[in-house]
C-alpha cells in the first residue's frame, strides 16, 4: 500500500472520529435536553397532582367540617326540642296547679255555700218541727172531737179528705190517658188508611164533555151534513147534541153536557157511517135504535159493577141507575169509577175495624147514586140519592151514609163515617179530578180573599192545590182562644161561599217572637 493511500485513510479515519465525536456530543446534549424536559414534565405533573391532592384534601376537610357542623346543629336542635318539651311540661304542670288551685277555691266556696244552706235547712227543720208539733196538737184535738162522732160521720170526713187530695192526681192521669189514647188512635187510623189505600189503588183518566168520531174519509163529512144541512140539523134535533165539523181531516166532534145523550148520538152516527145511508128518516131510526142499545148497555155496565164488587140483592132499576153513573163525570172524574173505589176503600176500612164490610161496600157504591139523575130531577145529588135509596128499600145505614157523606146530616154509624173518609181519599187523590187553570187560580184567590177579610189576619196562603189555607195572624190582636174561633169562622165562610171537591184544611198560625241584639 502506498503512502498517499495510507494518509488518505488516516485522514479519513480522523475525520470520521471527529465527526463521530461531534455527533456524539450533540446526541449527549440532546439527551440532556430531553432529560431536562422530562424532568420538567414530571415536576409539572407532580405539582398538578399535588394541587389535586391538595384540593381533594381541602374538599374532604370541608365535607368533614360540614358533617361536624350538621351533627352539631342536629344535636343542638334535639337539645332545644327537649328544652321545649320540658318547658311545655312545666307550663302544663303550672296550668294544672292553677286549675287545682281554682278548683280548691271553688270547692271552698261551695263548702261555704253548703254550710250556709245547711244552716238554712236547719232553720227550716226547726220550723217544720214546730209546725209538726202544732199539727200533732191540732190532730189530738181533732181526734178528741172525732171520738164523739159516729162511724158513718168519720168515714165521710175521711173520704172527703182523700177525694180532695186525689182530685189533682186524677186530673193529671185523665189528661195523660187522653193524650195517649189520641196518639194511639191517630197512629191506628193512619195504619188503617194506608192499608186501605194500598189495597185499592186505581188509575184515573180525566174525561171531557166532547166525543170524537173518526170518519173513513172526508167525503163522509158532506154526507153527514146533507143537502142544505138537513142531515146535521136532524141529528142535532133528535139527540140534543152539537155536531162540530171543522177542518180536522176525517174527524167529527160531538159536544154536549149530557153524557147519555152524547153517547147515544155517537152510537147513532157510527151506525149511520157503517151503513152508508144517511137521510133524516134513517137518522131517526138509528137514534131510536141507539137509545134501545144504550138502555141495554147501561144495564150491563151496572151488572158488571156490582158483580166486580160482589154485591147482591140490588133492585134492577137501581142497577140501571148505577150503570148511568158510568157516563157521568165530576171534575173530570168518572162517577162510577169513583163510587167503586169508595166502595172498596169503605170495605177495607170496615174490615180493619171489625165492621160489616159488605154493608160498607154497598154504602160506598151508592153514596153518589143521585149524580146519575141530577140533570133530570130537581135537588142536590144527596137529596136525590136519599130518595132513590128509600124508594128501593135500601138499609137505613146506607141511606144515612148517602145523606151524611157531605156533612149535610149527622152520621149515625161507623160505616157512614168510613164512607166520608173513603170519599175524601178518592176525590183528593192527585190526578183524580181536574179543573181549568182559570178556575184553579180563581179558587186559590177566593180562599185567600175569604181569609184576609177577617180582623187580625196578617197574611194568608192557599197551598196544596187549594186543599189547605194557612192564615198568619197578628199575635197582639189574636190570642190562642181567638185563633181557634177564627179557624172555625173561616171554615164556615168557605163552606158558604165556595164549591170544591173534597175537603179544605184551615190552619191558623199565631207566633210570638222576642228578638234582641248584643252589642
């Protein structure tokens, strides 16, 4: 190997060593630098961790302080509560002591009062003892006097003394017995009436004074009217009814107050319509035949009524009159239906009281028999009914029930009273009777006007659909006895001036009030 090559190798080696040293130095510096950075990071992390630990320690310390504080506050509250309870107990004991002290004071006062009362009682005892001694002395004197009397004279003296001592007690016992009897009789009467009403419940349909006839077509109206109205005039003259033909399709109205004639006219027109031949001669035949059929129908209705009620041995003419009641109404109530209900009610009431139920039923059925003929015979329906019952030899009890059911004469038997009660129940039943609104309002106004015309009346009110009038009087002008007399006078005035179904109750109210105000 030549020298230049060796020199180049040596130079290259030296350069390489120098380069490696330089690189090694730089690497060492870089390592130191990295180590410093790492150490700085570690220190920084340690500082952060220390800060976190410090904060955590502070939080734990605060929480512990807060917990200690809460425990201290709870303990303080408990101690305060205990102190409050102790104070309450002390206050309660103090109040008890005050009450006991007051009670002792009251007892002391009571003892003092009792001592005073005992002293007064002792004085009274002394007085009574003195009076007893005086009476004993008087009795000794009386005994000495009685010793000279006979046995009969001594008995009379003793009986007079006992009678005078027992007079008050007898009056009290009689009053108690009367009150007890009245209460028991009222209760028994209510029970009997309730049973009777429940056993004879009847539905009522108000009836009117018109009958409606349905036609097969409107052409029939012209045939009923006839040429120049001769057919309609013939019907009206033969039946005594008004025939109303208006714009109502396929309908003709019969109007009249006689229910028998109205029913005859209805039967005749229906027969003419079914026959189709309508002229005055045919109309006369139809009306005459309808009258004959009506007589038979009336008899059948009467027989059915007495059969339904189980009544026997009634005169055939009286049966026909009973059937006529089916076509008679009173305030919209069918008289036969009303009479049958009165008969059932009377029989039920009589059976409850141990009276003759069959006789009561007969009296109830016939009590309004006069209404069947009151449009043909002069007199009230009561007078007509009495005449009919007498003519057909009905029992005296039935005749008296007919005569007394409106109070015209005095009732002479229990059955007559029962018929009055049954008649009032049937007539006063809600819906049994009807009247126009104008008549209803006029009746209420008349009741109030009659009551207001008497002196001392302050106000009056008609209530219960006109079945009761209540009168409020001035207590300074009317006393209790005058109130009773006023009710009697108003009742008499109502009976004289008004006509009404059933009964009207008159109630007079007298009230005294004492009012004052505390200021």
